[in-house]
């Protein structure tokens, strides 16, 4: 018998310590619900679990992305639904105007509605937004808009949304009109056949141009609107020249000798490079072109007066022929012309093409939306399966762990009792000493 080293007590203490550690781990697992609470519990399992967690959270975020994408698409498609309705109405008006049962005054009234509807199509394209991003103005026409629908890099889809404005759809005029005042030198012949006064320059009934007096009498004609000849005839007929073509303008002639000056107030046209239907005003201070709402739509080229460039670098209007513009100069863009039978007939074809373009874009958006709905369902299945796999690695089996806890609890109680017994064993040595 030995008293310096109580081996039995040491053995009981060692087993008790191990049992106590196991019991603490069981308590931790039961209270957290996790089998792996730290890397030491299962280093490989922890690494796999964390990788799965990254995938799960990524897939859940991808689900939200796909749902947001559907919302964006629905916003764009809803706006195009209204554009479709407008185009159908415009086509109806063009069909009406194509009939010669309408007078010129009737067609003029139809043209007013065409112009307003063309402006609304442009407004829809300009103002339709999702999360401050414009959808129908061509911002996503080239590179498209990309939706991240997977947990990893490169797992995305893209959709292109074209410019659904009136200009791109071809339902606005290809001309920009402006009021211009022209001053030019007039050279007359040796005999004055045209008296001083005010005249109107207009398109000729049989082609070319005519200059008429206040009573409607044709006093001069022109083939190109620039060189004019008096209708008096004979060798003494006056000839004179305007420096620009004048159509439906007011011409004032105040002669003095053989050389005088003529001024004309007329509407001149420039090629439309991208302006929507509406009225635009030149701001000479800021050197910009503004729409009727005061929004800047283009900036004047610093090297060329009257040349305007939009935010994408496109020349939308080159009115440099007017020279230096005055502040407040007004430019107008109308809808397709329906003021004659021929133009109305051409407009019907243009509206058919525009309706087809909008239909094609809506079909693309609808197809993507259906695809995204399947994507969301697939992501949900993937999340469910990954969570189940991660749970098997990371989560504790509560029933099994409770059995382990009960076993360790019993071992702890018995180990404590045995340690007490082992500590009492050296006391038997006292009985030997008493003898």
C-alpha cells in the first residue's frame, strides 16, 4: 500500500476530466444545434460547410436578383403596352387621313393629334425608368442589361432593349423646322416690272415656286426657289436672286434703282438626326437646346454654330445653315405627315413597321420573363438541396447527441463517486500504523 501516489485516484480523475469535457461539448452542441462550433470539431467539415454556405447565400441573392429583373422587365413591357396602343391609334388616324373624303382642314386637325401622340411616345421612351435607370431610350440597345442569376461569376443572362422613341420607330418627321428671316441682295433688269410691296413665295401649282402679290396674282416664278423671273415676259422682264430657297414665306421688295434688298420670313427645314416630336428652344447663354419642359437635350458644338450633339455624341441637329442663332430660336419636330393622301398612305406603312418593332421588343421581354420565372424555381430547388447537404455536415443530430449527453452525465456522476472512493483508500494505512 502506498500513500505518496494514489494511482487509483489519478485514474479516476483522468476519466472524470475526459467525461467532463465530453459533457461540455454535448451541452454546447445541444444548446447551439450545431455539430461543428469551431474548426477543431471537424476541420474538413468546417471548410466544406463554409463553402456550401457561400453557395447558399449566393443562390438566395440570385433569386432576389431574378425577381428584381422580372420587375424591371414588367416596367419596360408595361410602358410598351401603352406605346402599342398609341401606335394603333396613330395608324387609325393615318387610315382616316388617307381618304380624300377629308378636306385639307380635316387633315390638319388629324395632324394635330398625330403630333401629340408622337410626342407622347417620345416622352414614354424618355421617362420610363427602373431604379433611376432609363429603359427605353436606347441605353441598353448595344450592350444590353445583365442580370446575375447564379451564385458564381459569369452566371448571368443579358437582354437588349432597343430605343423605343418615336424617332427610332420612324413615327416622327425626318425634318426639323425653324422660322428663319432671310436678307438677300436682289438684282433687277433694266425695266422694273415688280412694284414695291409684300409678296408671298409658295410652291408652284405645276412645280417650282411662285411669287404672288396680295391679290393672289403670280408676278414671278422660279425653278429652284433661288433665281426668280418676272411673269411680265419679254426682254424687259425682271430677274432677281434670293440667296436661299424661300417656300411659303413672306417677301418684301423695296426697290431703289437696279439693286435692292429683299427679306423673307419663312420656315426652313433641316435633317432630323434624333430629336423626338416636340418643340425645342435654343438657349444662347448655355449654348444648349432645351425641350418644352426645360430639359437639355443637346449641346451646341463649340466649333460649329447651330450644330447640336446629344449626350451620346450623336449629331441630332445641324442647323448651321442659319448661322449664329439668336436666343430663343425655336425648332419643331412633328409626327409623320398626314396632310395629303399620299403622305397619309406612306404613314400607314411606317406605323405598321413601328408596331412590328414594338411587338418584337415586347416578345423578347416576355420570353426573358418566362425564363427568369423558371430560373427562380430552379434556384429554389438548388438552395433546398444545398441546405440539406450543409445541415448534414454542420448541424447536430439532437437525438443522438442527447443520448451521448445522458451517457456522459451518468459517467460524470459515477466518476465523481469513484474519485471520492479512491481518495479514501490511503486512509487504510492508518489501521496498519495503529497495530
